[in-house]
C-alpha cells in the first residue's frame, strides 16, 4: 500500500452475504461487522457498499428462486432492504457503533446538486462516527437511472468521498493471469495500468453467485477509482482479517494503483 488509509470504502458482494442465494449469512455478516468496527475504532473512516437486498427479499417472501423480471426484483428489494439493514444495525449496535442507510441511483452522482448533497450527508455521518451503509435504490430504479452494479456504485462512492482505498470483497482471491475458461491461473498481485491485457482477462466472466457483477465490472470500477486518485483492491471476503491486513499495508488480493 502506497499511503496511509484514513478513509476506506468496502463493497461486500451478494455471494459473501448470503447462503443458498436467498438467506442472509448472519455469521459472516457478524465477522465483517466486527472487523469494520475494529478498523473504525483504530481511526479509519469506514463506508460500506452492500449487496444482498434482493436475496434477503426472496427469502422473506418465500420465493424458491431469484426473480429475473425487473418488477419482481424491485418487490424483492423493497421487502429485503429493511431486513438487510436491520441485520447490519443489530450487529454494529452490539459493538457500540451506529449505522445509517443511504439508497442511491445514478442521478445522485450525475446531478451536481444531488452529488453535493450526498457528499455533504456522507461527510456529516463520518464526522459523527456513523458508518454509512449504501446500496442502490433497487426498489424504484429503472434502467435509465440505475448505476447497474455495486462494483460501479462503490467506485462512484469512493470518488465522491475522496477515499484513500476502495476494497471490493468477493468470493475469489483477486484477478488471475488467465481467464477461468482457460484453466487455473495465478494471482496478479499488482496492476499499475489497466491495459488491454487486463481487460482481456476480465472480459466475459460471469457474475458471482446471486450477484450482478463479475470481474469485468470490477476492472471497470478499478479504472474509475484509480483515474480519480483512489487505490483499489479486489480481495477474497472469505479470508478472515483481510481488511485489517490491507489497512496495515500488507498485501492481499489484487492491488490497483491510483493514477494521480
């Protein structure tokens, strides 16, 4: 890590937050909460971009599988979001930390006035030692106003708040040197420049279980973040203590160096 981390944005993917695509994994969520609390109490400002609302809604509604129709996804998100947030609230509250919910759409970044309002709210929450928990407003967002995936959302949030580091937690170790279709590859530990070779490795990879992104959206997020001065890491959320290690400057996953 090339600089001290004072402000951290962490994105947690659906595959890490759920069991069987549709049940929140309270044990793993507790592990994330405990680690984030320790990081915040060490003096690092923390923002969380979370997936999992649709999956939580599928479970709450008793549906057998994740829907594909947009209206059903919106219903699941509307039902699942409060359940997701209540789980976070209880986990963080048990450690004496308060959280806040922010639901955003693309307009909140592309409209100057709305972006300024979002930035001011996030700054005030951090000043009050509250951890913002952010998700896309899936219950009302349509294609024209969707950010699209939480990798991109996390990158936009990191740029908005001028974070030092963005960490995308997923269920793989990081970016490998070959496409999964071509066999088992080796971890690429550091990327200084996102060129055509990096994009070729990521192109066409499918999303994680239950999620909407994949390695391609993570590379797009890295391009967004690093071009605006934010370092980024793709790392496995299945590794205990991975965030604490990164904050201490220890290598994990794939590090993307900021460009300015």
